């Protein structure tokens, strides 16, 4: 969780400590040395409180970032819209309720005014006189007084009822003759006070609707969850529950976007730390009634006003990693500098996650079909839009995922067959030679040009030393296909590149489905600085990708499900991690970026290596459409001057099983012949064995001559 307390800016000047040494009783102790600095925490210092107490944050945590403000503004908008709909549907009910309340108010007003209209005060006098007259009927004076009192009573009643009737009649005529809008206003002016008068203590005109929250949270629930997880001690027997240890919340719980946010400190004396809270994520989620994927927790470090017991937690209303994926900014970008942080994805709260890759090495792992390769390609895609990035790419699977890189890659190795393994070994040897050459150049440069002994953007262009992006996918395919001696050599080469290469401008980008000790050795994985894992089967597998002990710290990719395609846990440091939903860049978008990258490199004079001589990429750049069977066959035979038909068919099936799954030798020969291929020989000799096969030169001969002349 990104929100935390503001940085602590108050500091104390250093204190002068005086060491006391024992002296003989007869000798007075030496006075302490005078110090030019007064201790700020001295009792007689009137500024002690001001100087020693750190400044408190001015803004609440939810208002300290633009993303958080935006999320909460959106949440307020959703709440307002919900209430608008809720009360809008109840307008007829409210109208009927208003009329009923107004009728009750009219009755109450009438009952209240009746004594005045009916002159009940005079009625009591008349009744008393009547009683006296009945007792003394011969008293003429008393009878006269009774008649006068009755006359006065009826006169008061007549003029009061008459005035009320005249007022009502005049109002009725005025309303009848008024404009409809005015009539409505008058009706409202009359009905409103009557409805107000007719209300009761428990009567409310509007219903009290509350949006149905999927997750509710309070400080009490938080304490109960932590106590159930064993992170808070229970109160002693006989003690009140309020006497039990409780967390101290420096913020919240409050609604924050699509969830609840809280920052709390564990009580002292319990022996528990923030790391213990992170390790109990699943138990806490269960106690709060949510899935652990909805609970985002992190430590609040001292730089943000935290301590070893302060935790920032955000609990989402639902799974924050589902829904429509976010398109990558690279899909519409024209240029990008690899020296800038790469737009990578968004966290659970919608905050943009950017990853700086200069001076770094990366490793991607996870189960198949969880978006691992798509995510790995995001990093390579950033380098496509920088003309001064040279790409070395190897794909152990040899499928279609990395085929568009033939338009850009200085070296491109596809598959894990014998010839591809030899090409990989040659590529690594070339990289090591280039790395040593660069170090020799950097050592000779003056400090005014190369102050830190590392590559800079100025050196890149001035000495034509482009950043080198080394992308290797499906590492396990290479390691499992190699002999032991070759395997050890390749591992050592990769370790040298990942360990020393960053200073020379090398960015390593490795990926594997099975990051175990046999597939990807520990000594290679442990020197990788940035790690990303999509869903894995268990915590042990998560630690294999992200690092030993990371799952216990909360960086656990095994909590992801099969629905979280393109979502993974990103570890950027020993104690820094975040679950990220990576931006989406499909195969078509990646291919378009490769074409943009080729155009940029041609304009800058940086199109080199395999890409400069690739006839298929040249045909695409020239707008010439080659037959798919022709371009795919050239791709499969990239590292082989000749290939047996059986091996060529297997390579084509691996490239695109949907298209070539039903092909046999006869159909392959027919399709190639239709594409213009003329075989000089139907037999090829490889390693002393003769069998049916194809020569690559025969396939290339079917490419239009103008392309071969222009890019030969």
C-alpha cells in the first residue's frame, strides 16, 4: 500500500556526552568540558518541545497522492450516483408520504386552532353561569349576565370562523387563477410546513439507504482479526475486553476508493512486529471475511514516519485484479528512452507502476498461459522505441511470440535444437567479447566524460555504444536440452552478463516456466535484481522465482488464481514488492512496435546484425507480402543451411500448430513449390546422414530478387 505518513522532518542536533571518571575524594572532579551546542532536550530549554517533536502531517494519508485523491473522488461520485438512483426510484413513495404527513399536519393544526376558533375560553364562563342560573332561577341579574356571555361567545366565534373561511376562499381563488408553476410553488409552500408539522419522532420523509458494501470494516473488527491471528494478546481472565491490548490507528479505518484504508501501530510489550502481521495475511483476510488477494499490506518505513510496528493496510471491496486489462502506453507511443522508468502496470488501487531497468537485470517466472511472456515482452517493447538499444533475443520454445523481433534483433535465436543451441552459445560469446571491449573503452575515458565508470546517454551516441537488451525466454528449454558441459558454460556466461553487464549498458531479461535448481540454477537466479512471478502452484515455487523467504514477507504469487492472467508479484528490492496487473500488449501490437523500431533504427543508422540481413523482415518493411509458408520455413531454418524434412515439419508445427498440424512431406513440398521454391536436391546430408530435406538457399531463391539485392 502506497499511502503512509508524511516524512519526518524534525531532527535533533547531536548531544555532547561527558564521560565521568572516578576521582579521589580529596581531589575535586574536573568540570565538564564546555560545549558549543546546547542539548535540545534539557528541561530548562523553552524550545525543547518545538525542536524535538517531529512535524505532524498536514494532510490525511488518503489525500497525499494524486492517484489516491482521484480514486476517492471517483468513489464519492459513485456514492452520489447510487444515492441519486436510490432516492429517484422512491420519488412516488415520497410524494404519497408527503401528502399523508401534510394531512396529519392539517389535522394537528386544526386541533390546535379549534379552541381559538370556537372561543372555548368563553364556553367555560357560560357553563359556570348556567350552573348558577339553574341553582338560582329567580336571580334575574345572573340570567342577564348569562345572555351577555353567550352573545359574546357566539360573536367571537362568528367573526373568527368568518375570517378563516374568507381567507381560505381568497387563497383558493388566487391559486386557481395563478400560473401552474406558481400553483406548484404555493402548494409546496403550504404542504411543506404541514408535512413538517405532521412528522413524528421516528418518522422520516426520506428512506435511510446505505450502499451495500461487500466489505465493512471497523477498528473493533481489525483488533478482533489481529487477536485471532495471534498478533494481539487476549485480555486476562476477569478483565474487561476494553482492557485487552489494542492497536493504535494513526489513520482510519476509512473508505478509500474501492476499499478500506487503515494505518495502525501494534501495541508495545507484545513482542510482535510489522513483519509478523505481513506473514499472517491469509489468517487476517479470513477473519475479515475476504480473500487474501483483497488484502494489501506493507510496512511503513521510517522515511515515511513509520516504525517497526507500523502497518499500512488496504482491504478491497472485491478482487482488484480482474476486469478489462489496461492497454500499454507503448501501443500508441512513437519513441521512448530506455533511460526512463518503463510503464509496467497498475497496482490494486490503480496507481501506475513504473520500473527503471538501467543497471538492472530481470527474471520472469510462473505457470504457462498466465501472461508471463506477454509481461516479459513489455520490457523488451520499451527498448524497441529507442533506436540506441541493440537487442539480442533467444526463445527456447521457438514459437510465434518472439518472431516479430526478426525486424529489429541484432541476434535472434529460435528454438532449442542443436543448431539453435550452437547459435545461443555463439551469441553469448559475442556478448562477453562486447562487454569486455566496452569496459576497456570506459576505463580509458576521462572522468569529465565518464565520471562513474559506467555508460551514459552521451557516451552511447558519441562512441556508438548502444544499450544492449538481452532477452532469453524459456530458459529451461535450453538447459534441459544441453549436455552438462555446455550447460555449465552457458550458465557461467549468463551469470557474468547479469553480474557485470549492467555497468556496460547490458540489461538482462530472462524468463522460465520452471525456476527450479535443475531448470534455472540458483546461482543465476540469486544475482537477478528485479523479479516478477505470475501464478505458481505453492509458496515454495513462489520463493524460487521471487527469492527465498519472500512469501513469508507477503510477496507470495501462489495466492493468485488462474483468472489473474497478466497479474503477478514484482519484487524490486530486499523488502520492496507489489502485486501488479501488467499492461496489455497483444501480439499484433508487439509486431507493429517491431516495425516502428526497425524504422527508427534505419533512420539512425542502428539497424545491424541479423535484422539487417533478414529477407522476411526486409520484405515486410518493403510492403512485399511473402507467402506464409515461405517466411515460416525461413524462420525455422534460421540457424541451419539445410534441414531434414521431418525436422522442418516439426519446427513448423512448433511455430504454428493450428496451421501446420496436418502437414506431411507431400503437402509441404506442394505448398513450397506453389510459393516458387525449386529444389536443387531432394536429399540433404547432415552429420554424415542422407535423408529427404531442404536447402535454405533454395528457399531464399524464391524471395523476390529486388529484396535480396536491396538487403542481401
